[in-house]
C-alpha cells in the first residue's frame, strides 16, 4: 500500500509520466494480492481454524490490525491481507494487535480452558458442592456465560462435573478400605440420607456391594449365536448391563467374569433366553426395533455421548465431531471417541453408527468387520427402531 500512495502522489504532481509509473508499481501489488487467495494458509483463515493459532498470523491493510487465524471478525478481502509465519513479522507491519482475537496473548479458547481448569480444581477441593454463582464469580464471569463455556470445554455442566467427582471419591473410598460412612462424608455428602437417595444410580449397586467388589450382586446371563458370531447378554436387577460380541462364547463369558469379578453369575433360564432371542433378532433385522431397560455405568460425559448415539436412526451414520457438537462439546472429539470405545452395550447403544469425518470406518470394540456388516445391514433395512431406555 505505501507503494500505491507514492504512485498517486506522483500522478497528482507530474501528469502523464506519473500515470505510467502508477501502472508499473501497481502490477507487483496485484500479483501479491492474487497469491494470498491462492495460498493454502488463507483457507485456514477463512475457516477460522483454531489449530492454526500460534503458527500463523495475518494483517489487514484496510483496518490496520493483525490477527490470529481464528479471529471472529468478518473475513477480510484477500487483496488487503498479508500472511505472516511469526508474531514478530506481524508486528513488523506497524499495525496494532486486534482487540477481538488478542493475537499477542492467549486465544479465547485457551483462556476459557484455563478458567475451566481453575474451577475444576475448586470443585475437587471443596468439601461441599459449590454453587454456580460462586464458581462464576471466582473467574470473573457471569453465571450463564460461565455455564456455557464450562459445558463447551468439558462436555458436562459444572453440576454434572461435581456429581461425577463426588461419585469417583465415593468409589475410591469404598475400594480403599474406608467404611461406607467414612466414604460418604469424605466425598462431601453432609448426610447419609442424601447419599443413599442417589447411591444406586451413582454406583450401579448398593455401597456395601460396591465395597465388596460387586459381591452378592446377581447377574443373569446367556450366550446366543448370530450371523456376526457369538453374543452374550447379561443383566442386573436394574437392566441389561452388557451385550458383548465375539467369535468364542467361552471368551465372552470370561470377559463378563472379568467385568464383575465378585458378582454372582446366574446362567440363563428360559425367560432370560427369550430376551437374548429378542436381541439376536434385532441384530439380524434392525427394522424390528429394540426397547430395553439398560443398566448403564459410565461417567456423566460418557452417558451424554451414549444418549446421543441412541438418537442416530438406523441406516444413518454421523462423525465423532458431529456427536461432539450435538452434546454441546465441539472440542471434545477425542473424548467422544473414548466414550464410544468404553460402551459395553453393543447394538443397544449403537456406537457402530459413528464414523470418521471422511466416512471411513474407525475402530470398533467388537471388530471393524462387524461394524461394517451392521452399518450395511441397517442401510438396507432403513427403518428407525425404537431406542433402548437409559435408566
């Protein structure tokens, strides 16, 4: 731009000769403008790619500022943009840093992550569950805004995080030799009554049973056969706790024993075998639907992911990134993949319907070939089944 300004000044003071000079000087600038739009780095700026922050900066002549790639401002005309591979080169333009994206400091996402991390430590160190207003005030944000950024960062609300943390403390206390009463109060429950109201949902069984490693918990199971191999179904009083697929029935039984080492495993009776038959029927013909009470044992985040999976209709697939967006945690794609991998309820919680962004099949706990077969089978029978019920 300084070159163009000089050219215009010469034109106003020197007549025709300066016009020719303007054309000569403007031509290199036109070539530079074209190269910005064609530069692959420009596409990352247009996409506001947060992963490019810290590796790329750009300056805008018309506004006199320089920005990070994820800047939320309106996309500039590439004719007015210069790209920089370092913050020093962006500063060398003489422009000022953008106030919206703060290229000199932490990005908005990094700043929010730091705030959320601080609050997570507060929750973990508090004897009782802190109020949302107290947490927001500690980081200088409004309660509603902080609630949004906490959920976007962690995938759960502050209350759900606090509940999950207290549940983890209870589980740790029960398995480390503490009495039930000690574990309850150490986890921040100020009365045993409040704890016992939530204990079964929190632990999946009574506190004394959990402390004993699931001892005396009755789990019924049966093994069946499908066109995809062997299937094992196991249930507690609460609902179906496991649906496992594999090649060897004996290995599936061993897997069940490893998951519930001290539980009382009960072989199937005729009534239970009818339940297994229903699930086998669903594997073979997804259009018939499946509606079961489930005993789901996971973190608050995992349960949010699993509920989102149940909303994917048979015959459809979505990406891990899309599931992350649906649960309000767009940056938690890896955590979503982890929750899918931790799913113990094959087909009832259809993690096989989640694929990569390019549509390619990724890992599946029960084998990628089974995943492909389930997807293909559902695509040919594309009728949305009723979802299993999380309880």
